[in-house]
């Protein structure tokens, strides 16, 4: 049980709340648009397991790949691997099990989900390396998280449409924006050790402006779904609330005060994902 607690802490299991609601949203919206009905119970189960497997593998890989960086960074040296709470072998075993869960779930859904597995695995592995060579690492992380609604859509329908890609853009740039905010904590350290990020490359003031830009585009993509998908004022109200939360999130941090970065990062974004799911499902049920 102690090892399990360490593993759950390592992969920040509670952060699943960022992506899982969007996977469900993709599944529900896709099913209703393409098939005219709701996902089946087993589709819910396998999509959930696929998401848990994918995210667990990605986070554990990130911790394994960045183990030396985490050891050298005072903010992260107490993480499980650099602190010696988990060995690299134990982490590799957990990664293998997580990928197995993802693969089994994909095979239980449909063949398009299976065919797209290499794309998903590529992004799950590749994004952890991007900060070594590009300040666009936040966008690559966003694209990786953006696979959640695409995965939900594919898992429930076996198809991909323009609506799915617009949802992908919304989630990808929402993630990129809040990751830029989170990365402001390590701007000076990243610059010292030649790691790439928007804050270390452009400075915190410009980084926060770019985060706002990412969130503006994300908000625009969410709004655009109202016009091209069978969604009504309930969905639109949810998006407007999300826009207000994004605005408030940016008010919590400034170049002079980064003390509330964790509130802006976790609390606000966890609320955003849940609101998007609740208002979208409420719209589809009531209208």
C-alpha cells in the first residue's frame, strides 16, 4: 500500500481531472453527433481505462526521463525517483502495466482506436523530451492532453470529424496556457541549465501574455463548437463561465507575484474541465 501511495503521488493521479472529463465529453458529443445515441456502458468503462492507462504511463515516463533534472532542481528533488522512494525498475514495470491497460482498452473499443495507438504512444513519450530542444514544449504537452477528447471521440464512434479536431484545439491550447503559467516557477532554473520553456526563453512578463493568448484561442474554439455542433445555450453558458475562470486564473499570477501559481494551475483548471463536462452533458440531456 505504501508503494501504491508513492506511485499515485508520483503520477499526480488527482490531476486526471484535467483530461478525463474532456475524454468523456468527446465520447458523448461524438456519439450523439455521429450515432444519435449515448455511449454504451462498456464504452464508458474502456474509455476510462484507456485514459487512466495513457495518463499513468505518460506521467511515469515523464518522471523517469526527467529523474536527473528533478534531482538537480531544488523544487523537484523530493519527487519519488530522485528521493529514492521508487526505483527506476519499479517505475518501468508500472509504465509497462499502464501501456498494457491502454492497449487492451483500445482493442476492446474499435479498430480506429487500435490504428491510432502509435500516434498516442509517440506523443506520450515524445513530449517529455521537448523541453530539451524547444520552448514550444508547452504546446506539445497540450497536444498530448488534447488527445483525450480525440480518444474519447474515436473510442465511442470509430470516426474523427471536424468537431473532434476543434475540441482537440480547445483542450491543447488550454493546457499549453496553464502549463506556461506553471513553468514560471522554474524560469531561472531552466535558463541556468539550458532547458527550454516559454518563461525561460522570453521572460515571465511575455510568458504570461503568451499564456493569455493560448487561452484566448482555446476559448474561441470552445465558442465555435456552439455554432457547428448540436449544442444550445446551456453549453454556451458553461463556456462563458469557463472564460470567466480563465480570466480569474490570470489575475492570480503576475511577474511580481507567483505565490498563487499552484492555485491557478490545479484548482482553477480542475474546475474548468468539470464545468465543461457538466454543462455539455446537461445541454445534451435537457435540450
